[in-house]
C-alpha cells in the first residue's frame, strides 16, 4: 500500500490547486476572503429565511412545514428528518433553520415575496459591482430598466451562487478573460433578458453589505 505524503500540496490536492494557478498562496487568499464574507452571508440568509417564514406563516399557519403537502417542502422535510435519529420530532424552527437557502429562495418566489424582502431597489446600481454590468436590457430594440421584481431575481440568484461557492470552498477570485484577453469579467453571474449581471471578486463584500442594507429597508 502506498503512503500518503502529507505535504500542503497533497493535502489541498493537485486538482484543486489547478483552479488557483497551482498556488497555495492564492488558495489561502480565497479562504481568507470567504472568512470575511461569512458573517454577511449568514446575516442575509437568516434575514431572508425569517421574512419568508413570517409571511408564509400568516398564510398557512405556524406549522406550515409540518403540515405541507407541497412536494418540494415534503422532500426537504424528509431529507432533514433522514439525517436525525428515528423518532426525533423537530420543531418548526428546527425544520426552518435546516432548509437550504435555495429552497427558501424558491419559496419566496413561489409566494411572490420578493418585494417583501426588497421593498425598493430603484437606486440599487449593478454597475457598482462590475463595470460590464448595466441596469437595463434591450427588448425589440427598446431600452428597458430592470424592474424591482427583476432586480430581486438577479440579486437572489447571485446571493445563492456566492453562498454555495463560499460554503464549498470554491474559488471566488477567478474571473473570465475577454476574447482579446484585454478585459476581465465576473464569473459569478446571472443572465436575464439576454443580459449578464455579475460580481467581480473585489466587489463581493460590498455587494453583500449593500444587499443587507436593502433588506433592512422598510
């Protein structure tokens, strides 16, 4: 049997380091960035979770998770229960805290709660997070500004991407190069109406803080 050599390159893995130009230092920088982002991600996720729960509870009651026959909720509920000892009874709050952010965002969209999360995004400027971004799209050669609903969809999608990549320790520092290799573009993106909106690595932190400010608005 071969012996595993416990040097830093092997512990991280050669395959993973390929994403960091084979640089242990770049890998460490990415983990440092994730550690800085984690408190903001956590506050945003907790806030969205509680807003969604508040409004769905008004509609379906305090035990809407336990009583739901919705396939998605039942699947999420069963998946959570399967990780626990048989016979364990979870409270509503315990179920809720174990729901994935993806499921919470799905529930927000299904229940049209985007505007309860973000009341007014008229001044939210996507160009603050990448120079390639814009706050409008073209349809039939006409310029249309993104609506509050559309901005909410973009933000929630970007949040989910950032959250998932962070918690799987993926490389947030990577960018895309243009065909002529002169420009950098975001890899964290959402496409809507044939328009890409993205977040550059050095703007992720300010994006998250800006999003939380928007959530806190009445």
